[in-house]
């Protein structure tokens, strides 16, 4: 005899399984895009006219090594000096007037391996007027491929942005040598040294050593906060997919018992 209830449950189980599968696929896509490792330049905010210590963080998003990273210096930014990193060669590209327009770090050894990251530091003076600095970066891999981090903020390969603004207290920060902001004191000291970039970088190593732990801990927190809305969405979808799966499983077990 025809049983409408029994014939209804079979397609329901079928559609529930399909819906659950699609939900899990969507979650995987969201988590994959969230986990994509971006080349970033910090800080994201800085006072006008300040000598700032910038840090470029280069993670590896492929299964092969990164062997070179090139960073374009935004117009209006006066590059001063860089911190040398063992096993990495630094090349400065300059314009006819001597202005540094790009910095390239090239590995002398294996470079940055999968699952690793490297940080490079340099000192530069911000423009005297409020501006939005776009840091275009080019990441070179050992197979010859290049990832261009030059897109807009909502693109797959965004460049980092630093907002330069004249906020209250900027003058105090720029003139302070012993305040709570170690980076500000360091960049101010570096701004008074007008020697060659290599000599200044060597002298700057001792002064900036106290800010290493602060820079390393700041970058992950900034990245995780920017990805929190996507993480919340993925969590909600995961809960919904789990609920659908449990309901479908319960109906399947009930059908078998009957």
C-alpha cells in the first residue's frame, strides 16, 4: 500500500543531506579565504610628519619558499634607513633626485619556508599633510611566480594602508623619547641621524631592540580583529549545518526502525 509518510521521508533525507553538504562547503570556502596570508605593513595609523618605524610582515601562503619581497615606497614618504636581517640582501631603488622609491629584500639562502613568516623593518618620515599611504608589495616564490599585493582593500590581493593624520597629541608623541610608545621614541631618534642608511641601521639596532616583542605581538591581533565578522558568520553556518545533519540523521534512524 502507498505510504505517503514513508515516501516523504526519503526525499527529505536526500535534500537535508544536500543542504548540509552545501553548508559545509560554504564554511570551508569562508575559512580558506580567512586563512589566506596577506603581506602587511604596520602601523596602520601614524601622525603627520613623524619618523615612523614601519614593519612589513611576509607570510608564506604556498607550499614553496618565498625568496624575495619588493615594496614600493608611497609618494610623499621619505625613506631613511632599514634594519639588516641575517641572510637577506637589501637593494634600494632610487629616483634621479636620490629619493628611495622601492626596497627589495632578497634571500641569500632558502628564504621563508611554508608555514613561516619574516618581518623586515625600516624607518621613514611621513608626509607633513594628512594622507592615505598605499603599500604595494610584490612577493616572489622559488618557482618564479609573483604575487602582487596591489589591490583595493576588498580585493583578493589587497595592499596595506596607513592613514596619516594630524590628531591631538601627535606633537607630544613626535617629541617624546621616553614615553610609553617605544616606536615613536625610536623613530624620532632615527630622524636626527643623517648618516648613510647602512651606518644608521647598524646604530639603530640597539635602540629598536626593545620594540621587537611589541611589533611581533601587535600584528596577529590586528589581523584577527579584521577577520572577526567572517569568523562569526562561519560559526553560525557551522551550527546550522550541524543542526540540519542531526535532524536528518534522526529522521533516517526513525525511518529504519519503522
